[in-house]
C-alpha cells in the first residue's frame, strides 16, 4: 500500500506549526512534508521529528518573495545568484533534517519573456542544483503545477517535466507527480502513473481531491482505485516513494478537522 506523508503546511492548521508534528504522529503518520522550513531553526524541526518518530521526506527550496507572489526562481534570468544561495540554504536544512528530497519551483513566467530563454535558464539552474545535491545524497524534484491555481507557472505538464529530466540526465533529478495538478491540466492520471512510475523518474507523489483540493475521497478522482494502481505498479517496478497528503481539510481549521477527515485512509498508512 502507498506510504502517506502528512503535509503540515495544509493539515492540522488548528495547531501552531511546531505542534503539527505531534498531531500527525498521533494520527499514525510516520512521515511529514511541508512547503518551507526557513522560519524555524533546523534544530527545532529536527527535535520535533525525533520526538515523534517522524521522517522528513520533502520541502521546497526558497521560492523568492512568496508574499509578493513569487513562486520559484529557477526559470528567471538574472536571478541565478539568488537561486543558488537559496538552494545552498535548502541543502543545509536537508542535511540537518535528513531529508532526501528538495522541490525546486520553476517560477512564474514574466509577461513577454522569451520562452527559450526561460527554458535555458531553468535547465542550467536545475543541472547546477542536481550536481550540488548529488554530493549530499539528495534528490532535486520539479513539479508541474496547474495554471488555474498558479497562473503563469512555467512548468505545467508531465511530459515537459519528464523530457527535461531526461535531457539533463542527472540521476538525482526527478519529477514530483502531483495527481491533483495533473488531473486539472491533462487528466488520464491512472495511465500516467502506469507509464511514469516504471521510468524511475518519479521521486514523489502528492494527492488532493479535485477540484476543491479537499480530502482525496471528495471530488472527481477515484483515489481508492488510484492507490490500487500505485500498489500494482510499485510491486512490478520497485517504486518505493512517499505519497504526500497536500490537501486542505474540508472542515477548515477547526479543532480535529484533519483527524475527522482521515476516513479516506482506512487501514492504509
């Protein structure tokens, strides 16, 4: 069965962030992910992981000015030095937290920018980041994100992500396959799981209900069927990654909202 990681940026929002680790562990999660660790000292996060027997499996590299609407720097010409400094900081956190994966967000394409220039910048930054991460035993992930939630995001289709990973050729550069984004942009999710998991290029999966981004059992995707596909293909090809629960509880941030919505998980952990 898939191994599920709680996304602490979205789940357990009735708690202060550092208290969400305990809440996830109490609900049986053995791994966590979140957007960014940088508001906290690495030691504080590591203590929470150790105290509650949790693995850190994913977080994002610094995305630029998030509050101003930036969603990554990797494709932006002229921001290379900032990208490299941010990725170096992410690597420091990854090593302190024993986290094997860092997601690098592509960024929003500036209006009127030359797509070829953006692509060349993106490729060069990813190749550099993969080389830096290799010596630390860390994977670099790229994620196609739907342009409804993030208008103008530079990477939004699975085939483009996999083609770029193949082109660069770094064994530790992989795709973060978010089934929510994939369903919105292109659909045919089960077929894509069967096609891409055996390639070895999928480093992580994320899930949420479509279209509201609530629990997986709410919306148009049949996740019970998709979990079976992941199980079947994983048994055939040896894929052993994590499935991140990156959804917003339908009950909101009231006490117990995340826990009450975990019925979709059943006996799965």
